[in-house]
C-alpha cells in the first residue's frame, strides 16, 4: 500500500492548502469538550482508582513549523513508564499500560484532552498526529513537509490503517495530506473517523 493508493479525487500536488477554518476547529473543540465532560469525569475517577499518579499526562511534541508544545492526554501508563525516544511502541497487552489504560487506548478516549490543545491553537481537528522531537530529527527534507500544517486529532494516516501500517508509510500518508489538503478532504477524514469510532475501532493503536 502506498500513499498514492489513498489519493482523493480532484486534488493536485503543491503546498499545504486550506483545511477547516480555525474558527470551526475551535467551535468543534469547545463542543466536544462540553459533550465529553461527563465522560472525562468518569475517566478521571477510573484512573485515580486504578493506579497512582496524575490524571493528565503531558507529552512534549512537535507541531506546526517544528514548534514544540505539551500534548495533553489521559494517563494510560503506570508512572515512570513513559515511552522515550523512537522505537518504543505500545503493544497489545503492554505491561506499562494500566488496566483502564488498555480500554482508553482501544477506544481512543485517552486523546480527548487533545481538544484543549485545539482550543489553544497548537493543534487542529484534522492533521498529521503530533510526533516526538527524536522522530522529527530523523526526518528527511521530504518528510519534514508533514510539519507544514498543524497536527490534528485525526488524520489521513489514522483513517487509512493507523498503527497497523509501517511508520515510514504513515509519514508518506501525512505528507500526501499536506500536499492535497482541502476542507473537502478534511470532511472526508472526519466522516471516516466517525465511522471507525462508532464501530468500536480506535485510531491510534
């Protein structure tokens, strides 16, 4: 499978185009937080009852133009077991992950606090997932094109295989997105995302 196999019709190569308006991103994030508030309260209680440590996990990530920011997530790992650098994927029954963490990851519930990052302007609703600085340091000039847009809650790679495809191929899918970005493509990605979530599939593996 290559990035060209997932191309959307009616697009052309070039610089990053215009996706969903920033105002719409903020409105969707605010609405999402309001709707998810009861779920977040239950999740916070479950995390505190399941293991010691904070409810929110902060992970330093790279965003638009290489700027770094703190990605907010619900904590799914035991304290002191954070992934470091490159090459530490979270496997199916990874012992670093808490009991409730496995459920949160499977349903992508741990990503809900990302909506705060969207409100701050650090992320968008749709875009490449934010990555670690250690991974960005290994990018080629071509791969750095994925930093031409804000990172997103969901993206082209997530709806075309998520963690089930090789990392290099995910980067290619993200680069393809930046070269073909449009509001229509963003809406297409959101529709696929909703279908995956409604059928009980997560987005991040």
